[in-house]
């Protein structure tokens, strides 16, 4: 890790670096780039999907009836597969995702294969999920098209068990055996990523199990990140503790001599977190306002870039301002857009104006590409539909951009 001995560049060095770097401006309003790979028919289909999702009451009603239909085992798979599944997922298998992988690669956007099966609770299912994530690591090792792998600890471990470990309950004999299996699964995934030279994200989850997940992540970093950043932990900046935790973790990484991998997100469980804190009468872990979250997210960008000799980051965000903020910080520090330690990531089917315009200007970008059997990924799809309602103006933003592109294409044909 000899690069750690290099001092931060001086002002003169930064100015010199800026002169040497050709930085293309990035406009998230450029729909011709954002939707360049979508045919007119595909774009119109997306237009109507977001037009429907723009109606909150309709999303609630549709989700309600889909859940009932799934419970009654009614034949709605084809409908779901040809609408929201097609928009937000790459397919049911890795093989199904190959078309999406190539489509993104052609636009210089990477793929993060995300096996999005949720709600399984048996040891057998945890082992099966582990094997599937190993397949994503193997696929990622085959080419630069897939810069990261990812897993959720709840995909390979019981939520109840993780919570018991976090609150310090004494585990019985069976639970001890189960948790030992969890440790083995996590190590198997991270070790394989290290062996195959693949970076791997450990996704963040609810606060009542996150400390357990963090402990696992730090242990894996100390085990596999001494040569290069392999394992990345996820920091949810809508939690008021996260910025301090990030600062603490960088100090720990420096002290122990390993690289810290940090994926910065705002967070996806706000309503659930607030409700549980209220019901169980403990301090709300969520920031008081969205402005507080935005502030800490951007402060985290500053901190990570200032400590880039030890920290590699991925900005998992659909927030245009934060992306532009990071771009400006990189310019000021003389960091090339293609610096391998700085990535941007968005979800498949959302914020193409961010992903494709960033990639077009030479920045490192990847899309989360969820996959899995249609029925098994429905919880993920319900969350995407709900998220598009709750993110301020998200569906409206997507809808407006698509409308603008359709209008532009119509004007070009005249």
C-alpha cells in the first residue's frame, strides 16, 4: 500500500492536473443521450408506465390487487413481466440479463448483477442464494462489463438471528450453529471476490440489524482489503450517525492498514424506521429533515475524496445535485473522471439521464440490474413502485424527461 505515503496534492499540483485532464461538461437535461439506445416504441411504453406510476392512488391500487392475485395464484405473471419487471429487472436468470449487460456496456455503463430474491428464511434457501451470488462473482470476473457484485446479508441469513446478535441476546446452541454458517457464507463470498479480483458491495438494511452487518463488513475488509478495495460497506446518510461512523471507519482502516470501500446512499427504509422507533419508543435513527440528509451526503463526498488514498467510493444516488457536486469536487481536486476509485450507480429503469450522461462524459457509472424469478422479486418491485411515489417528484421527473425526448424526436422528424 505504498500509495498511502503520497501526500495530498498541493494547490499548484491541482491546477496543473486540471489542465491535463480533459473534462466534458455534464448536462442531466440532455435526453438525446439519456435515451439514445431506446427505440420509439420502447420509449412510448416507458412513457405510459411512468404516467401510471405518477398517480399515487393507482400505484397503491395496483400493488394491492397484484398482491391478492399472487396470493390466489392467478395468472398475472405475463402482465407483470411485460410491464414493471421489464422496466426494473434484467431477467429471471443471469443468462436472461446478458442482453441488458451488453446494452449498458455499449453506452459505457457497467452492470451490477443483483439477485433480488427476498423473504426466504430456510437454511437451504440461504445456501442457494449464496451459490447464486457466487455465480454473479464468476460472471463479473469474466469481463469489465460488470465492475461490482453485491449481496444483502438478509439474503443469506435470518433477520431474526441478525437482530438477536445485534441486541446481544445469548444465542442458543442452534442459533450459534446458524450464525457460524452466516459467517462462513459471508466469508465465502468475499473470499471469492478477492480471488477473482471483483469488488463486492454489502448492502445496507434496517437499523436494528445494521450494526451486525457493519461488523461483518469491517471484518471482511480487514481480511481482504489490504492490497486493494474489494469489500464495500454501505452508508445510509439519512441516518444521523452515518457521517461520524464513516469518519471513524476511515481512521480504523488507516490504523489497521486496509482500504475502505464505501458505497454512499441516502436510504430506503425511512417510513419503516420512523414507525418502529415510534412504536418501540426509542430514538429515531433518521435525520430530522431531508436537508440534513442531503448535507451529510455531500459532506461524505468531501470527506471521501479528501481521503481517497485510503477510501474508494460509489455514489448510489438518483440525486442530480449530489452527482454534480461530486463532479465539481473532482475537478477542484484534479481527479480524472475515469479514476477507478470513484463510481456512480443508479437502478436499472430509473435516472437514465444521470447514468448515460455521466458515462458519456467519461465518468465511471454502473446500473444495479436486479434479476430473479418474477414471483420472488415482487417485494423489490413493490418497493420500486412505492419509492417512485415517495421520492419527491421522481416519477414526475422521469415522466417529464421521457416526454421531452419524445417531443424532441417528433420535432426532428419534421
